């Protein structure tokens, strides 16, 4: 298992939280490592999206183009709402 790399800002926030809750270093580290297993958190974040992408047969480029189109459509829709107000 690889340990996720955390930024200094995140480490500082964790340390502040640990001190506020009066938690010793070891339990905090153990809890952090147990809750950040890559398989667990990645599967929760991405859900079935990656599986659906693979099943679609779409290439990375096609997905990128589709996401770009959707982004522009949403922005145009948002601009339309702003203009109407």
C-alpha cells in the first residue's frame, strides 16, 4: 500500500485538528492511513463512471471532446439565464 502524499497545508490542518481533539499522534496517523486506502476512496469518488467509460468503448480523446462540448453548453446556458434576469 502506498501512502498518499499530503501538502504541508493539509498536514498543518490535520495537526491543528489533532490538537483540538486532544488525539495522540499514533491514533491520528493510524486513522488517517486506514481511511485513505486508494481503493476505498477512489471507488467512492468515481463510482461507476470509470466502468461506464470503459464499457462505452469511447477513447480518451472522444471523452475529452464530449466534456469540452458539455462545458461550453453549460456556460452558454448560464449566460442565457444571466441575460434573462
